[in-house]
């Protein structure tokens, strides 16, 4: 009986004005979501990067230098970490999905030279 009385109190409080307010509020929220989504789309562009070329460039510069085996291992490890961080940062900054050049036949913009420049600037 107590539950029925509580339900009747709540239901008498709820009027058609509340229903209209709720519906127009939802309509307004949908409209705002539509406007925001059309202004700032979350679609990412697909771009390529030639990792092999970047590694080859690093290997050629290190082959010219006369350094110890241990120093070469340390620089190679640091370079690999630098590549990974640079690619993640670049992808996030420009809203890109980066894939290897070898995986794409045609139709994507290649960012290898830009990324290579950023990697060399960080060193």
C-alpha cells in the first residue's frame, strides 16, 4: 500500500509540462550534438610512412661512424624508442592513422620526409 501511495504522489507530480520539457530538452541535446559533430568530425585520415627508409638512413649514418658495439646497441635502442614516440605524437597531432608504405598501393599521402626530419631534430 505504501508503494502505491508513493507512486501516486510521484505520478501526480509528473505532468504533461514535464514530459514536454523532457522531450524538448532531448531534442535540443540532439541538435547540439549534431552541430558539434559536423563542426569537429572525428574521422582520421590514412597516411603512410616508409619505416624501412628511416631505418636505412639511420644505418647509413651509423656505418660511417667508428663507434663501439655497445654504443651502437644503445644508440639503436634509443633510435627505436625515438621512432615510436615520434610516430605516436605525429599521429595524434595531425589526427592520422599511419601505416607502412608497403601496405598501400596508391592514394595516400606519404609523411616519411616530415617524420624523418622530426626524428633528426629530436636527436
